[in-house]
């Protein structure tokens, strides 16, 4: 018998497989931080969010990943996705399974 947690994991696997943009690596902002490689991510090039504290849109890129692969990121950390680098500005969503960070692309 399949339990709810197993069904939820299967759904997350399907979401990741269908919406994923490939693997990326993350390196924290601390000098000498070891990169975490092979994290499946979804990259949203038109992230727009509004809330009580702030609103942003435009050049902000959202990077979403499963929390079980990387528990958190820090402001100033670097995502490397292909030939592109993104600097973390803030974590904007964390539902316990998925995390989204607002990032700016490094030119």
C-alpha cells in the first residue's frame, strides 16, 4: 500500500522531470565554500512577486529546487547553471519541499 508521503514524492518527481531546466551547482558566499553540484533546478526568467514587505519584477530570476537536495541558500551565494551565473538576493518561498530564491544574473 502506498502512503501519502510516497504519493507526494512521486508527484514531486513528476514535477521535477517535466518542469526541470537541468542541473546546477550552488556555492555559498563564504570564502572557500565547497560547491554543491548536480541539483535539478527550475529557472524562471520572469519572476514577479508581491507581498506585504516588498514587490519585485523585471530582471529578477527565480531558481527553484527541492529542499532535500539543498536545505537553504545565503544572500550572495552563486548558482551556476550551464554557462550562466546567478547571485542569490533572497529566499522568497519555502514550502518545506521546494525552495525558490530570487537571483540576479551576473554579467
